[in-house]
């Protein structure tokens, strides 16, 4: 890990600023259409809620060709925000937009955040708030909600609590939430939420760690931050932000790379922190800050048949790899489920009049789910699959990237089952199913510990 990723130009900008009390960091890449709104909300939040603190907004960009950085600088000046709010802060609000340097030749969200962390540490901020650049739901209050627990309550890590549509956040719902909860005993509902608050002490802790990887330089950064806060003994809480409206994606078509980076990171950290999580039993709730909001998040369409098709296709090409990473019982269950997914998918395509390419169908999520209602991937079977992967990740002869890539089709099968099961229920009712699955992970943790302790790891 390099000592610093800050260029001389950036260091000169920091020297000019001197120091700050609170900072809002915004990582970005090709977000010119949305980042102006995010910057305005951040500026307004700093002026409205923290008029006595020295504030700075930092945009860490990947060299966007659409002028994202220019939008940040040209967005209405802070005095415009002050006129709207009819208040004037005691300190000038500074704005910085820069192109972040890659880390060992790798760029991505994590690399952008590394730059933000270094700037926050150099400015000696008390609280750092990071928000996504594609948000359409951020309001000024988010800045207070994400930094208030740090500045007022002494917390170090503030995770977001969103109202999300029942099909949104599938990586969180099926992997990172139940696994983080079962391993480390904290019920952090959105461990890869994207919007968060961090204390100055925790920023310095992040910069002191030497386990940075290529995945952490990309989408693995969020789960690394959450896990590192938990294993480092820092005080964590959650904050209620209401609905998150951004650019959601169909899990069957867009989330493959993100899945591999996030899951690869959580597995590496599980192997590294085994002495921490093995003795932990059960879980406890995490304090939540802010007023609960009753709001309906926007719906999301999911191509259920594509998910089942990918699951079945994986069983035809990956059975050897699955046999390496799964227990004998799990492999048998997964192969049976994949065969059923293929059979039901073929029947549904015929019923709906869909040709060979299910990816281009115009059928709705509900229509597809209704056509395959018999398919069900049980909670306990999925928990055992994930735990088998944790055990397999311990073996250095199994390339972790290959194992995670082989899990993707099984994950698609599990997500397809979740969509089918929740096709007729509300988002709140679907949340009850997510909690049920998380409890299953806790109940089956002895299975993980037993398998972990029984496996002989090659030298």
C-alpha cells in the first residue's frame, strides 16, 4: 500500500485549505447529470446544520469525459445556498474537484475513497460524510443524519438505513447483510450502502491498514469499511435516510462485476478475521439515528427467467468447480435446484411465447415470476452454500476470484427465488423474508464453525 496517493497539486490544495471540521466527499465517474444536485444538497446541509464548523466539499473523480468535475465547480456558489436558507455560516464553504490517482494501476470507487480519506486525514476533520454521485433522493438533512451521531454521540461509523424496493439491493439482502450479521454479531442492515459517515479516528485507522486489494480499490471498499470498523472495535450505528433513489440495476444483467468484488472482499476478510468471528454467537441490534420515514421507494423490474436460465447454464459448465467449493450435500441440492430452474424456465418461455433470448423479453417481473411459481431455493440451502464458500476461501490452492465467479449463477438462482417468493407482497413483507434468511444464517453458524475447524489447510 503506498504511503500516499495524493499528488503534489492536491497537497498544495490541502495546504491552502489548512484544516476543516467537517467534510463531504463525493466519488464520481460520468455523473454530470446528477452530481450538481448532490453538491447543492451537500452544501445546503453543511450551511444549515453546521454553521459554526469549517466545511469542505471534495469531489474525487475518475477523469470523467462528460465534465462531471466542471459541474461540481460551476454548481451554484455557497452564497446562493445561504440566500435560500436565509442564514450565513461563520466559515467559508470550500469546494475541491480533482481526478484521483489510481492505486497500483487500479481505479474505481475504492481508489476514489482512498483519496478522500487522505484529504480528510490531512485536514484533520472531525467527521467525514461520503455520498454517492448518482443520488436523486439526497436532501440537506442527510448531511446531519450521517455526521450527527459522530459529532454529537461519539460514534465512529454511521451506516445508512434506506427504504429500498423489495427487489433492490440483492447483494446486500442475500450475502452481505446476513453474512456480516452472523459473522460479527451486528445487525447492520446496509453494510455496503454507499452513503456513510466516518469519524476522524476511523479515517486514520483505515489509512493504517495494510490489507488493501484490487477489489477494495473498486466496489469492495464499502464492505471493507464496515468490516474494518467492526473488527477494529469502533462504535457503529445506523441512520434513517428514507428512500434511496439512484440508478438501480437488474441483478441479472448489471451486477456481476460488483458481486465478484464485494463477495471476494467479504470472503478475504472472513479468512483474515476468523479468530474474531468464530466465538461470536447470535447478533444484537445496532442503534439507529433519525426519524423513521414512511415512504414508497420506486419499483424495479427484474428478469426472473434470465436469472433462472443463468443458474441452469452454470450447472452445465461449472459442476467441477462447484464440487470443489461445496460440500457433497450442498452440491447435490444445488444441482437439483438448477435442473428444476432449467425445466421451469423452459416451460415458462413456452407459456409466455418467449424465444431463445430471455434477456430481450418484454414480459413484466410479475408475469415471469407467476410462470415459475414452483421454483424455491430454501434459506438453509443458500446459507450452507455461502458458508461452504467461506471455508473454500481458506484454502490458498483455490483462487478466490474463480470461486466467487462460480458462485454467481447460484446467486442468480437464489435471487430468482426471492423475486418469485415476494412477487405478490409489499416491500415491508419482503423485508420480513430478508430477516428470516438472516436468522437462518445465525442458526447455521455452527455448521460453518464445524466445517472451518475440520478443514486441513495446505501449507
